[in-house]
C-alpha cells in the first residue's frame, strides 16, 4: 500500500467521481483507476461500487477512508518534522458553513488560510439541510470542519467549540397588532403565521422544540434557507418570526419583542469529529478562526 495509492483512494472517496479525482490529484484517469484496482487486489476486497452513473463506497471503503486519511496525515506530520513545523502542509480541507453567516469573516478566514497553506486544497459547502445536514456530513466523514448552530454543546461524536450565543425573540411588522407590546407570551402566538428556516436548521429545530414542550402548535407559511432574509418577509406582513438579533433588521419596518418566558438560546459553534484525530490542516484552520470572529449578539 503506497502513499500515492492512498492519495488516489481518498480523492475518489471524497469526490465519488474518478474524473474529478484525477484532476484533483493531477493525474490521468486511467492511472487513478489502475491504482485503485491494484489497491483492491492488494486488500482482497472492493472499495467502490461502480456503475455507469455513479460511484459509491463499499463498507470496506468506508472503513478504510478515515485510516487512509490518518496515514497520509501522519506522513505529512513526519515530513513537517524534517522540513520545520508549519511548512509543507498538504492534503485537503472540506469546510461546511451556514448561509448568511456574519459572526465569522469567512472570506478573510479562508484567504488567510490559503495564504499560509497554499498546498492544501480547500473547498466550502453550504448544506441545504442546515446544521443537521452539516453534522451528518461530519459524522459520515464528508466534511472536516463546519460552522453549525446548536442548542446543546453535548453532541455524541462531535467536538464543538462555541463562538457566540444568540437569544431569539419575536419579530413582527410595524403594523402588526402585537407591535406595541412590551413582552409576548408564546401561547398568544399559536394562531400566527410564521416565517422560519426549513426543518434541520437550528433556529427551526429550537423553535419547534420550544413550542412542542409548551404543548403548542404553529403554522409555517414561508421557509427560507438564509436567516438574514427573514426581516424582509416579516416587514412585508407575511408572518412573524422567532429569530436572534439580525444585522439585516436595520432599515426594515420590523419590531423585536422579547418572549416571556424567553425562548431557548442557541449557539454558533465550530464542529469537527470527536472520533477521528484532527488533521494538521483542520487544526491550522481551527487555530485561525478566533482572529476572524467578531464579538456580537447579532447574527
């Protein structure tokens, strides 16, 4: 089992496409395919199920992937020990994030990382399934690190580093009958139309749980995937929303009203696998995050 074979295997396993894996590893597709076949013969088992339309990992392939990445990272660490700490960082880094994120300067963070470690292939993903989708991809080893919203810092198999905690409150249009209230009881909102994120997004999960615990139901009339677009829909009179303070509220005809009792807060956090050792690329990226994080109570 050679280093180049493992590099080809990891590339195909992450891309699930031999053509993209070949481009990623700067090799021709026939070389990648031949190397994978040789690796499978050496191990005595198939690592991929191949069809004319798709490539998927077998059980053996899924078992090998974290070990192959660990082996490549160990080689990278050994190389760095010879060349000098912090030099020669290589490999790939897959980062997941939430749409509309402002508490972290992602362009600045990614640019800083690439300037320091231009040998690392960094890709960014916004999960259509929100935080739950990002956490699933971390567990399945389809992401290396992700920015997620959570209502607990105790998630099995996931290491979480909190960045900021947000307190949701009610958002109504200026013309709404509740606009002049000092506080609102959640029970008074049962018949209101709501604007929220889709199922799986932290803000939606948190609100659904709060209403369920209170024995209340609510009607979602508009679903958006970007939290920062909520104020414009509220201002248009399409419904109310339970959201943390948003920078996007500035200049819109909306009124925030605290709930009594308060809504459950949620936390923006950096997530990575707790079952696999962090690669040098993951650790280097993680170490840069504080320098690109703003101290804010607004999302």
